[in-house]
C-alpha cells in the first residue's frame, strides 16, 4: 500500500455528457499524479453507455454509490467541483455530508461568479476551503499534503 495522499473527486454527473463529467476529472488527475492518488466516480463508466440521466443510464446505482462511499471513507480529502450555475448534485451533497462525521477536509471548486459563493452552508462548511480553478485546487492539495 502506498503512503500517497488519496483524493476523491466529487461533482455532478447527472445531465452531463461523458466528456463533461470526465474532462475536469482527467485534467486534475494529470495535475496531481504521481504524488497524489486520485479516486474518480467515473471509473468503470463507458462513454457508449453514459447518458448522465439516472433514469436511462446503464449502470448499477446501488453498486456505484456503495463504491463511492467506500472511496470517501478511505480518502484523505475530497475535491468537489460545482459548475457555474449548474443544478447542485444530490450525490455530491451526500458525499460532502459524509465528510462531516469522518472529520475529513473538503476542497470546494466553485467559480467566483457562481451563486453558490453566497450560500451559507458552503461558506461555513467544516474543514473546507474554496478554490476557483483546477490549478488552485492542485496547488492547495499538494500544499496540504506537502507533496
């Protein structure tokens, strides 16, 4: 087992096409590896079957949610991306809420122009910091774990 810090990538998938849901995750992974291990809920998702629609998606939601919860339990921190004025994801909200009793930090990636920048729950979220770019997130994560 590696001593690398582990980061879970939370963020909206529903309603997005495969490249939208995976693109930012691939970009941050390239910025963090090899010093940081990245866990993505997109792993195992096939572009041909990914619709972003939970009603028609070809997936096993129970399995995927269980896997994602295990990932959150074993990670050191969560990077949660919120897209500019996108609807907030129920899954992302659940994943962030899971961090509170686990006492794990969250890095919240939010566009400074987003209406969420005024939301009191995000502004006061325990053990969290807000960043505005993927580059800032990568810098913060490397600094937090001294890697």
